[in-house]
């Protein structure tokens, strides 16, 4: 099957969050399936263009029309990738060069990614690559299915399009005149884009794509409700017949405690007791906490943002330190209020709390490996990768049972059995505290059962093999229509 994947970011080339991780792993997983031919289309950001690690050759160029505009686009073919995925970067100095360095956040983001969406179709045409399926991701490529149906159907007569929602909070809103001034679509497509007298490109994708997916089964159901859908619940309810959840995997080669080069000691599901003890002692020393092997170390690797449930942790943090003999380590950057809170908390409890307000991938690996308990009380979480990374390293998660957290962390009982972690159902601090205390009690009072839970987590298959097979099932289903 010929599969084209369009995305605004993809690791290792450009990454701002979970989408970048998915766009590194999913194309590779699909390419490993016999008979597949996979291409990945990404913008040619300056951080890619001027990185000497990436060798490219120019294979074509053309001009992309947006409304009354015409802008240059070049197709740069990445050389030397070994996993079977062919990457093409779409070059535009006007839209992707001479920027601040961030992937998003420019005033003309709407125009930039309208250009990219249309350029993806022009690129496939210029390459003579007529895919069976195009898979596009989030609002930045949400115009691909609309443009294909409105203006490219003769070029791609039987190509099907899947639109995947990773983060529904960002939908691609624009003023009403954006439709004529920039998009240049036929007038009959105005209705599918119009919402509250504005243009919403994600709404257009939901209505024009052949299938809509999101990144966990529970999140697909949650999107039927206003609390989660950010205004698109009615649109998604009408399209529920074509909405499916596929829970993400993680890169089990990168996140592997047996080989991770960032760790001071390596271990697996049979040697983790000694391995994690060594990693924990080294981590405590690295972050300035007392090296206490029997004290539970609770950890978080996160963006410091409200929807990550940090308000709950802030509410109970001092009580948690006063009432329990435990340590807490926070790694991440984000909103100033949370950065300040955790710095102050570390100053108040220097023997119990460490706050590392930084972005450090190596330290993140050591936190996953050295921690005993992983905290993820997110208000909402479409899928979440950190909880799977933590379990891969044998760190027991305590999570809010929402979205992908509910799908990947089935609740264990007070004996640590019949599940993979500890969960709470209602989004409130007391329930979070109760779940935490159940986990801490298992750690201190039933250490053998806590270790059995860690071993069971490490033996789980969090790879992309199952999600990729599910994508293929849906691709084949679309192609049969």
C-alpha cells in the first residue's frame, strides 16, 4: 500500500511535543509491514535546513497558489534514512525560513500551514506518487482532505484521507475572510469550514476526511462531550460513524532501560530490582536529594501547564510532604506560576523535593529509571506517552482515569494486582491524594507486591506494532469503499 503522511513536525528533525514523537515512530512502524511504501512530508524549517546532520537533494520545485498569492515551494529529498521511510521536506523561505526558531507561534501560522497543506498535494503530484491513503495530523494539515476533494480529485481519483486529532484544543481558527483571501476554495466548501462566523479548518477536515481518528479509544468517546471537545462536540457527534480511537505506542528501542545510554545502570524485567536501585541512588545524588533507598521517590517529567493536573499536585504538595516519608522530583518547564511554586516547594522541603526547571532528555530518561512512582494527574490526556515510558522503566504510574491514561493504565487494587497502576476517577485533589496514598502504602507495606507490579508493567508491549496494525486495518477499510 502507498501511504503518504503529512505533519507539521516529526522527530528527530523538528519536534515540539507528542506529535513529533508519533511522526517519528508511526511511519517507521508502517514501513516495516510488508508491501507498504511510506513517504513523510514535513516543512523545511531553518532548524532542519541548517543542520549538517541532514543531507538532502532537491528533486523539484513549483509555485503554490493561495487565493491571489503564488509562493515558491521546493521538494528536498532526505538522503540516508535506513528504516524504509522516504522523507521529503517542503522548502519555502517565505513561510519557514527567517523565523524565530519556534515551529509555531507566528502571526501568519494560518497562512503558513494552508500553504503547507496545499503544497503536500502538489508535492505528491510532482513526484508522481499517487498514494492509496493520505494520513494527516492536527489543524496544521487539516486542509489536506478539503483541498483534495475540492481541487485535486482528478489528480488523486481514488486516494482516501484519514485525519488524526492529537490535540483538539488547537483547531485552526481564522477570520471569515480567510476563506476567500487565503484558501481560495470553491464557495460550496464554505459551509464545512464555517463555525461561529469564522473559519475552523479542523471542522473542515472532520467533515471532508474519509475517516477521523484520535489517539486513544477513551478519548474518542470523550470527544462527544463539551468538556473535552472545545466546541466541536456536535460536529464530532454528527461524524461519530467515522471516528475511531487508536492508542499510540512508544519507541521501545529508544525507551529501553536495557540499552538507554543515559542511564548509569542497565536492567530489564528480570534484573530491575538491582538496576533501578542503582539508578535511583544516582538520580537522588544528581538532583541533590538525600540518597535514601527505602524512601519512595515520586517523579514527573512534564510541561508545566494547567491541563497536566498540576493544580491538584500544588494543592496537596505540602500536605503530602508533611504526612508521608516520600521524595518528589519535578522535571520540566512551562507556566511561570508552576515553575515558581515548585522552586519554592524545593526550598521549603530541601530533603524531600527537587525541582529541575529545564528541558533535558538525558535527565528525563534517568528520572523514568530512578523513580519509584510516576505522577500524571492530567485534567485531560488524549493519549499520553509519559505513563508508558514510565512503565517501560518499571516506575508505577498514578494517573487520572481519562483519555489514553485510562486505556494504558488499568487500575490495580490495593494489593497491586489486576492492573498496571493506581487511578482516580474524579478530577479533584482529595481523590488524587487517596490514589497516591494507596500506591505509597503498597510500596512501604507490601514491597514484594510492589515489585511484582513493576515487573508486570515492564513486560507489557507498548510498541507501535499493535497501533500500526490497527491503522492498516482502517486504511484497508477505507480503500475498499
